[in-house]
C-alpha cells in the first residue's frame, strides 16, 4: 500500500511540475521554488521528474521553449525574433538564436523563410502519414471565448494510438467509478506534430467535469479559458496530424490572428480511441488579435 501511495505522489508531482512549466514557459522558471512548494529538495524533484517522464527537467524546459518558438515563428508573422524569444522565455535574442541553431541547424530567420518545410516533411514521412497535405480550405471557422475547465487527465509521451487507447480506457473507468454523467472528452496537444518528432510529443487525455472528485489518483488541473478559433473535424486518425499542420501553417498565417504559447485541443463528440471510428470533434486553436 505504501508503495502505491508513493507512486501516486510521484506521478502527481511530475504532472504538476510539467503543467507549471507549460503555464509559465514565458518566464524564468525557478526550480528551487517549485521544489519548495512540494516540500522536497531540488535533487529529489529532479529524480522524481526523470523517473516518471524519462527526461531531465532543464532539458524539458529547453525543448518546450524551442518547440513553441519553432511554431510561433511561422504563425506570428508580425512578431519580431526578439518578441518570439521573449514569448518562449528567452531573456535575450542572442541566446535564443544560439539555442535555436543548435536544435534545428538553421537560424530563426532561415526557418521562417522556408527551412522548416524540409524538417516538417521528414517528421510527417516518418510518422507514416500520407504523401501530401489534404485540402482543408473549406473548413468553417468560428471565433469563441472559452471559460476555465476543470479537467482530470493522464499525460502520455509520444503520439502512439495503442497507448492513447489505454489512457482513455483508464479515464472511462474513472468516469464510471465516480458516476460522471455530463462530461467532455478532450485531447490536448502540447506540441505541433508537424514540427516535433512524434515520439517526443506530449499528449493529454482529459475529462472535463463540473463535479469535483475527492481522493482520486487521477491528476486534476484547470484547462485555461481564452480566445480560440474552432473547426469541426471529421477525419481519419492519420488526417488529424495533417489538420493541425494545415491550421497552424496555412490557415493561421493568413487569418489576421496570431497564436499563443497555450496548447491546442480537441473536444471529441465521439471518442475514436474507444469506439474505433473516424474523428468527430471540434478543434480549438489558441489565437490572439494582431
């Protein structure tokens, strides 16, 4: 019993740490203060994080900053390199450019001018997707403002359908156990699968419910409300990644909006992971006025 309690505690600490990083990725994240909030040492926090998520905290922060920046450079055409760097937590343009070149082997300016295309094509080919981008240009868009949502969630590293099904089955059991009747099923995408290798992407399976559940080992958090462009999506599993690429790389740059460091998400009207059918969902893309 004690081992299970310790395991659940460590899972909770790792998840809260990752959520904190994503929420405050535009700031100088202080690991010492974060460890203090859990009443543990910084070394112990590092060990727990590495044990649960398989990655180092500092490397994770660096990777998330650069993944966010690689996307924003393409979507926010009115933002300068310095503004993009600041949005992703870099205090100087020079340190950002150095880190970006080390990761992507081109400068932010070269990336913006088209160098990203070969990088993206390689990722999409390695994910066994179609050879060309489907045309989603007839998709209707609605601009909405959402409210904060209470969510219960399970985090997964890597876009692996088999593993995602297991996570959704766990959440389904959680819903049945706690007699949840009226809830939303939400897939949260921290990363753009057109720019981040799929084994490095983080995906969250989540249930949004107004009912507060006490004494559960399923982590609880708030999905922050905000301004979003929404699209109804009816597609096969493989087309979903292409749709994300289309939304960020084709629709957004000509939309008159820019994106933020918040995550996109999918509210599923039918859960294709549980029902083995095509996607029937609404895609939420975070935006801001230029």
